[in-house]
C-alpha cells in the first residue's frame, strides 16, 4: 500500500460525493436526503483540504472553514423548513410532497 | 365626313341601352321608342355610308391602351365586308325591334328587354366595325354577355337560366381559344391589326386554328354546338335576332375578316368542321318536334354551310349565303313566333295544323321563307347555296360537294315536314282551332323580310363583297340564270336535291297526324331525337374533369393545407407542450435523477470526447 | 399644400376625434367618419386629376413631403406619389368611403368599431403613400392590427374564432418575415449609405457598381418574397384568406381584401424586384408555378364552395394569382398589368363583399343553396352583383379585363404553358363559378320572402361609386396605364438586369423586337 | 510507508463505510440510526483531516459539524417523533436508474482522478491554527464578516419559519 498521495484523497472524496448523490436519489425520507446532502458537502471539504495540503497554501482550508459555517446555516434553515412542512402535511415522504402549494 | 360616320352607328344603341336602364325603366313606350329609334338611325346612317362608299376602305382609330410593345387601338374599319354586315345587322335588327314591340307587349320587364336588345346591337356592331383582333375580342365577349342576358331574359324559368349559363360558358370555351390565338399572333408578329400575318408554318396553322376556335364557339360549330338549341328558351325575337341573323353569323364574319391568317391546312380543317356540323344538324332536325328547335338546328346546318364555304376558300360565297340566310331565317323565326303567339305559347308542331286559313299572312310568308331556305330556283336561297356547291365542285372537294347535296336534301325534307304538319293537314288540337292572325306590327316585318328573301339572290351581293377578296369575273349573262351557265352541275344537283326532299316529305307528312318516321327507323330516330346524346356526353366529361378536379382541390384545400399545415402545426406545438409538462411532475427523486444523469452526460462529453 | 397628406391624415384625425365623443352619440360618430373618408376621397380625386400637372421631384415622385424623424437611423416621414401608387391611393380612398357608408349595420359598440376602422383606413392610405421603408412598414402594421380585432370582435359565422386565430397567425408571420427582410436589407448597405429612404435606395441600387452582394441577396429576397407572399395569400399560404373574409364584418373584408392585401404586391414591385435583380431571375420560375396554384387551385376550390363569402374569398385569391403572374413575368407589360389588376381587384373585392354583406343582412344566411330567385326581390342589388360577378370573371368593359389581358400578354414569352393554363383559369374556371353563383342566387324560381332592396340614392351611392370605378378604368385604361408605365419602366429595367432590352419589349426574339423597338422610340 | 499512512486507509475505509450505512441502512428504517452513522462518518473524516495535517479543521469538524449540526438533526428527528416508516415497496426503477447515473459519474471521476499526478509531489502545508488564523483575519476579513451576517440571517429565518402556524 503506497503512501497516500493527492489522488487517493480525491478518489475518496469522489466516492463519498457519489454515495451522497445516490442517497439523495434513492431514499424517500426527506431527512435522510438532507443527511446525504451533508455527506456530499463533506466530500467537497475533503477535496479542498487535500488540495490545500498538497498545493502548499492554506486558502483551501479557509474555504472549508467558510463552507462549514454556511452548511450550519443551511441546516438550520432547512430543518426549520422540514419542521414547518411536517407540521402542515404530517409526512416526510418525498412522494407526498409534489405540489408547490402547501 | 365619311370617317366620322361609323362612330354614331356604334354608340347610338349603347346610349339607348344606358338611358333605358338608368331612366326609363318604368315607361315602356319611351324605352321601346328609344331602342327602335337608335337602331333605325344606325340603319339610315349605314345606308348613307353604303350609298357613297368609295372604293377605298377607310379606318379611323384612337389609341385605347399602349404599354411597351403592346398598343391596342379602338377603331372603326369600313370596307365592303363590314358595310354588308352593317346593313344586315341594322336592317334585320330594326325589323326585329319593331316586331318585338308587338311580341313583348304586356311583359312585366318590357323595357329591360329593349335595353338588352340595344346592348346586343351595340356589341354586334362593335364586332362588325372593329379594326383589330383585340377590339374584336372585347366585343366578342360583350356579344356573349348580351346573348346570356337575352337567353336568360325570363330568369324565373330555371330552364332559361340554365340555358343562358350553358350558352355563356360554351362561348367562353370558344373565347379561350380565340384569346390564346390573339396572344400567340401578337407574340409572333408584334402587332394586333388584321393585316399582320404570321410567317407561314406550323405556328401559323396553330394560330389560325385557335382563332377558328372563337368562331366555333360563337357560331355553334361541331364541338361547341350544344348551346344553340337550348338558346331557344329566350323570347322568339331574341332567337330570330341572335340565333338566326346576327350573332351566330359573327363567327362566319370573323372568319371572312381574318381570312388571310388561315394557312391551307387550317382551311381544310375549317371546311370539314363546317361540313360535319351541317350534316349532323340536318340529321337531328329531322326528328325534332319543337318548331323553334327545328329552326335552330336548321340554322346550325346553314352555318355549317357557310363555314364550309369559307374553308373552301370562298369568303364571298359565305357572306352571300350569310346575307340571304339572315333574311329568310329571321323571317322563319318571326313567322314561328307569330304562330306561337297565335296559339298562346304552344311550340309543339304536333299540336298545330291547318293554320293556312286562320293565319294567311303568316302562312304565305312562312312558305316564302321555306322555299328560299330549301333553295328553290328564283329565290335567294338557291343562288347562295348554289354558289357554295359550285365553289366546292370547282375546287375539287367532291366529298364536300356530295355532303352539301345530301344536306340540301335533308334541309328540304325537314322544312317541308314542318310546313305540312303546321300549316296543312287537319287541326291537331283545339288551340290550333281558334288561332288568330298576329297584329299588323308583327306581320309587317314578315312581309318585308319575305320580299327581301325572294329578291335577295339577284341584287349582286356576291360581286359587292367579292371585289374585296379579288373576285374579278364580270357577269355578262343575266344574273337570274347565271348559275346554270357557269356551274351547271351544281345548279341542277341542287334542284334535284330539292325535288327529292320535297317528294319524300310530302309522301310521309302530307296527311300525317303523328310522326311516321320513328316507326320506320326506330333506333336511328331515337338517336336523332336525343341529339346524338351530346349533352349527356358533355355533362359527363365536365363532371369527370371539372367537378372531380374541383372536389380534389377542395379536399386538398380543406384537409391538406387547412388541416395538415395549419392544424398540424397547432397540434404539434400542443403535443410538445404536453410532453414538457410531464417533466415538471413535482417528483423530487426524478429531479435528482435527471440532475445526476445530466452531470454524467456532461462529464462524459467534456472529458472523454 | 398638396392633397396627399390630407388623404391619410384625415381618417387618423377622425379616429382621435371619435375617441373624445361619448359612446351614445352614434350619429355624430358615424357622421365624423363619413365626413373624414369623404374628405380623403375628394382629396384623392383632386390629386388624381392634378397628377400630370404637378411638379416632378427626384425619383419621379410628385406631391413630395419630407420631414426627418430619426436622423441616426436615416428614418424620415417621406411621402410622395408616382404612377404606381396613384391608382392604389385613389382606389383605397374610394373603398374606404364605401366601407364606412356600408357599415351602418354594426349595432354593437359602434364607437370602438369606427375608431378601429379609421385607424385602419389611415394606416392603409399612409402605407401606400409613404416612401420610407420604416413608415411603409409602420403604417402597414397600423392597418393590420385593427383587422384582427375587428374580425375577432365583430366577426360572424360559427368558426369566427378559428378564422381570427388563423388570420392573425398567418399575417403576423408574414409581416415578421418582411420586417426581418427589411432590416437585413438595411444592414446589407455599406456603413455610409444606411438609410430607409426608398428613393435614395433605388438611386443607390441603380448603378451596377453598387450591386448588392449575392450572399445578402440570396438571403433577403426569399424572405421578402415569402413574407409579402403570405400577406397577399400566395398559393400554399392562402388558407387564411377565404376563411378570414368569410367571417369578417363587411367593412373589414372590403378594406382588407380590397386594399390592404395589395400592400404585399406593392412592396414586391417597389422594393424586392428592383433591388435584387439576379435573385429575381432564379426565383421567378418558382413564383410562376406558385401563382398557377393560386389561379387553378383556388379557382377549382371556389367551384365547390356553398358559402358566398368563401366563394368570393377564393376568387379574390385566384385574382391575386394573376397579379403574381404579372410580377413573375418581369416585363413592363406584365407589371403594368399587375398594378392595373391591383386597382381593379380593389374595387371588385370591395364591391362584392359589400353586396354579400347586404345579402347576409337581408337574408340572414350566406349559404347559396338557401338563396335562389332573389333578383325579383332585390333588383338593384341583384343587377349590381351580377355586374360585379361578371367583372370578376374578366368581362371586357370592367377594369379587371385590361389588367388580366396585359398580364397574359406580358407573361406569354416567359412561361407560355403557364399562360395557357392561366387563360383557362381566367376565362373558363372563373366563368364557371361566377355563373354558377349567379344561377343559384339570383335566377331560378324559388319563392323568397319580401326583402327590402337598397332604396334611395343615399343607400345606393357606395355600390354605384365602386361600380363606377370599375367601369371608368375598364373603358379608359389609359387613365391608369400611362402614369403606371412611366414610373414602372425604371423599376422593371432594374429588375430585369442585363437582358433589359428584350424583356422590356416582351414579344419574341427575332425581327419583331427591332420593329417593336421602333414602335417605342417613335 | 510509515505508521501515519495506515491511519489514512483506516479513516478512509471508515468514512466510506459509514457513508454507505447512512444511505443504505440495513439495520432499521429509523432515521436516527442514519444520523448516528453520519456522526461516525464526521468523526472519521476529521481523522482524515488530521492525516492531512489540517489540525484546526479537524477540531472544527468535530465541534461544529458532529457536535452542532448532527445534534440539530437529532433534535429535529426527536421533535417529529418519526415512527418506523411503514414499509413502502422500493420502486426498483428509481433504484436502478439512480444507481446507473451515479455509477457512471463515480466511474468517470474515479478513472480521471485516479491518475491525477501532482507536479511537485512534496506535501508541505501545515494547517496549524496560527497560520489559519493569520490568513483568516488578514486576507479573508471581508468574507469572514459576511459569513457572520449570513449566520444572523439564517437564525432569523429558522425562527420565523418554525413559529406557530399563522392561519
């Protein structure tokens, strides 16, 4: 097993990203979909950090830092939406939530 | 002074027609006076012109339309040919105008009749006086329209309306050929006058034949003859004026006017068309029972004679026969009219009989007309028909000569059949019983026309017209016996034909109460009575071509263009709209999937191709 | 002040005036519109009479007025008259007056109707008078839009909506193509000469050095040809015409079929033909075959029609076929014939639609089978309609005949077979459906209830006016052909390109050309 | 291959496994289990950051992500007290199509990134807190302020959205 180079990390992040995407497409519970979104976000973070590590500047890591804060904000608003949605429709199954009008 | 004269001749009837339609619709007397006055003055002026007509033919014209190389004049051309035709049209026309004052008395649209009559006279004079092809075509169509209005005068009668439509459309067919001929002539020679001659060759023959089409349409020659018998739906003076004396003669006049346009083989075609029409019409006339239809078919056959004469290279003979024919045929029609008038609109000859005593004037004038038509020796018909037969014999067309003689026999046969059944024998219905003689205003023209048809052969019409066509031989011998001296064969053949016809008619019809002929030759008689089924044939041809084509076009228009292209585009856009709507289904997973699929495709395209 | 601006400004001013008047003064509204159109008619007649005397400005135009509007783009209000649009404007004014006089039967919301009518009339007359491409197009749109609204709101018949939808779609596409063509034309000019002024353009394109690039020509000409073709119901794009006129109110049908449709032909003659000569040569054969479709196809369809308006609509499309044949022949005689037909057909279509409107109003139906033997009940309308229908099938004495004759004479050398079929279409097919219509409507012995004939001089005047137009130009065609000839000659010479000599004179090649030429020079 | 390298493979494997568990949860349909696996995934990810010498980020990852975000998730799941989802049949079509498209993306990315070679192969950036802080407050001060504003907006949004339902 060779020392982990940049491409190893990138492959891992690609796989993680595809896992997240697969989750979003297949799963039916909106919360799970939301988690998979987080998964995809973290995949992106991993790629950024590995690039900053191998290209020898820290911008990548600052970028990740910002991404994390944005992700946090996003989760907050997202979950609030899901709660409101659940309170109105009493379901979290994606197939029931097909009309824009609540 | 001379060249200003023809203009009033032409425009007086038009002014009369316009005045009647616009102002004097209500006052019958005034409109009759206007119309008769107009044609009478024209007749007087044409007599003046005839009297001091010098040798030179003169023209006066104004420019009607000139664009690029197309310049069309509107002019008058006076020469012996048009002078003769002027005299016929205005002379016989006046007789008929006077006659119809009596005949149409009491008709609700009396003044409209006279307006149409004057308009017809205007267009007929236009044809006679025009000096170039295009102007002649204009008046050709106007004559067609006026005959349409006159035939369809009693438009309430659906049969009259159909007959009018049929007449006009058949004339239009003829005009189609005529206009094409004019366009071709113009494109070859660049000019439209009668003097412009195309270089001899196949195109010249084609042009000649196309122009002949016009005459075929107007003079009801063989293929386009179906409209003339139906044109009898119009009032009798109309039949007399249009379908005996003037309009149908326009075709023959036109052939004579443009005679040098025709190449030799065009002339043979013309001769044979004339011959075939003459024979066919005479055959049909034998089995007709309506008095006016018999006269109509006899006109057809006489016209065939004239066209044959032109085809044989003899415009003077044709014009001579045309003149004499105008007199006695107008006479016959008017006499028939007075018979119908007397028997209160009865037209079937088998319901008449023994009118000799009740209508003496009509009887004698009718007899004179019949004798003239059959070609009995001293009367005008003999001289004109004989000159045609002599021309045929002299120029070696023996087949046509034989055909002419056969037609002469048939003519005498059906005319005397008519004469015996109508005037002699016993009354065949009570209407015939209390028939009464027509009033003076109707019988006077009969007498005048009877005189003209007796003396017409001797007043030298042929030489008068002949000098324009290079006829030079002078007549030393007395005019009355000239034919026997010059062309004895033709003269005696003619007389023999008359005798044969007369004997056959007398034996069959002198005492006949019903028509014996169908018993003798069943199949042929029915064929003749139904006019060789031309009408049904044409109806089917039209149904086949015109209506079928029209319905195909309508189908195409309605479905292909209307449906396919318009509704098609509308339909496809709607379809596309519905398809796109399906994508916006609101299903989250579907969106995610399409997103992923999109990314996959883009990545593949960008990275691997 | 030359009479020209009065002709199209009066109706527009009337439209503005009517806006102010309250709705229930029906009589005042109608009075104003009658007055305005009568004024423009008088102005048109005076202009027609003074035409020969008037001073000739550059480009052979008279009564010229030029006020610059948008310098940067080269757009200016530029109006003028020459032989070609003289007859059209006179006919337009006459038809407009007759249309207003005839539309006294509109009961619902007259105010809007008359405003739209006035705008339409102003637009039509302005379009024919303007010598600036931009105004030319602007006035045409000004006239086109009210047509759609009028057919949509005041139309009649059961498929009115479909007809409105179709006519709007077709004409907007046509107008769009023309717009693209015009802009492409404007862009194809070199930087310095960019202008919308037609006179300057003709001057510019006159000398061969400025010949437009074949690439540009290759693109612009089809656009203009098919754009104008759609506006004038060229054969494959004609299905909007009969349907649209069938369900249009009388006034709109008269104005559109009679006058607005001629805009396309006028545009072709004025703009498309002279500016792109080499394109003309390659497209004219196609146009000839298409107009053959017009004449024969629509003629045959007309034979099968039962509805009177559809019959008239189809026959007017057939007449347009002749106009196109004249253009396709690209000869002086052909094009003069086309312009003559445009004027004659204007009077004819207006007259026939006015009469069919009257018939519809009296009998309540346009189905010819239900009518019959009407001549007894409606003698005046009957005689005028019979004369109009006979004029329709090309009877001499009416203006259509000289027009069609010139087109046939002009197009014989180019397309002899097509001319033969065109003559067949004109004389026989035209005769058949017109006479069949006369036979079923007027003659015959069907009992008909009591209908009120057009009594009184005032009621008869519009019909008499249009019939007079037909008869005057029918008997004295030189009134029209001389002005047309003198101003069409330069355009045809440009359109015909190199072979100007032979084409212009039109008869066949050999000796006749020289002899004919001497005719011309004499 | 020194000891650190083994840690990479360990953490990478762990991350992928937990990620898979979040998505395809064989144990139970209850979202809580997926949330738990997500937390595990976060932790293993921060381990990966450590192998990349991004120590500050590793800490932040655990603190913010695993700590705050996942807690929020669990909080919401508990709030909605989701019962076991009734077992709806898995629509094979979506499963297959999803797998197909994601598989093709994964295949392309892995094939591509697999042979991505860096020019200079010397990994050298040290992600200690000091450098990161210096960079953050020197070069990226403006984005830093904007992010704080973003958080404020997020908070207000969340409050407004989850207020009692206004009829």
